[in-house]
C-alpha cells in the first residue's frame, strides 16, 4: 500500500510568483485535505476535497486554490506569493470525508518565499 | 471559533519517567479527538483517537489518552518514556460532522534523555 506522496520536496519562489504543489493520496482514499504549517506552529487547515468537490475551507484567502482529480490526487495553487506563505505544506488523505477518520499525512513540501 | 490548547511547549524527561501532555479544546458539540506524533525526519502519524465509547483510549507504543468531557480535555499519558519517544506531539479535534478539518494545537516538543 503506497502512502501519501507530495512533490516537490522543497521549493524556493520570489514574492508575487505563483506555485503549484502536488499530492497523491493513499490508495482507496477519496478525501484530501491541505494544511499549512508555519515554523513552531501546528498545521492549519486550508481546504478539503471530497470526490473532486471542495468540501470545506479554512481561513485562507482566495489566492489559495485547489483541485482534486478523478484519481483523487490533488493540487494546491497559491497565487501572488507573500513572504508569510513560507511554510511546510502538508497533504493528508482519508478513506471518506467522515470526521472520525484518521487522516494520513504526506511528508510535506517546504516552500520558501524570498 | 474552535481552538485547541496544548499547555506545554517543550517537555524534557529522563528515560523511564512518566509523561502527561495536556490538551484542551473549545467546542460545545460532539467532537472527535486525536493525538498525532511527528518523529524527527518523519511524517505526522496517528498515535490514537477517540470518537465514541470508552473515554480511556489506548494507542500505539504504550500511549493512552483520557477524554474528560466536562473539562474539554484529552490528555496524553505514558507511564514510562523511552529515548525513542523524542518527537513533537500534536493534539487535534474535529467536530462530529462530515467534511470538517482537523484543528491542531501548537504542539509539544518532547525530549527524552537516556
């Protein structure tokens, strides 16, 4: 069973640029959530996708957007990057959208905005 | 807004000492509760979870947690820690409804000396 994978591992961008992060969910999982983890903080929820539809969104501006594909892989897009967007971005998948399900996390993408 | 508080930012223990990490949440309804752990260089992984039934929950590696509804608490315990328990520990909660995200505390760093 393959776990959650994310690409790239690390990324350096400059302010104002756009970035796309990718996530492959664990086999059999139809729900993907994205989190931002700033240094010294717990992960903060960005949004969740269930069967290709956005299924909840945290307190992030519209320049954070996402997609989920028919194979349940997912993308996180961030436009007009700001310095404060520097963080570890985590993807997590779960078997369904039920709140009691364990979410399985990937290794994350470390984004640095200069 | 829902929130999770972890009382200890950094805990330092010697091997064989007992561990208790505090976690309180603010949400008036039914919740699901989780403890996740991140070992150095590894993904976030689930230690244990509670969603119904016996409020004393046992997880992997000898960890347990007790849900006390009246105190809005879900403290993590281990009777005797090992050097390999050195990690960052996150408490998280989801309201008991579909499509909701994990709300994490800021985490507690546990350092165990041998």
